[in-house]
C-alpha cells in the first residue's frame, strides 16, 4: 500500500511539474507575441 501511495505521489508531482513547464512556455510565448505587436505598431 505504501508503494502504491508513493507511486501516486510521484505521478502527481511529475504531472504538476509538466503543467508548470507548460504554463511557463505559454507565458513566454505571450511575451514574445506582445513584443512583436509592439514592434509591429512602431513600424506604422
């Protein structure tokens, strides 16, 4: 039973880490898009 709980904890932690990484990638992409929009507006 303790091994099962340990496995559940590991899986939960890994999924949480993956989720956080995806959020970080997403926010970085938004920042890049904002920067592009700002430079795009400067051209006009």
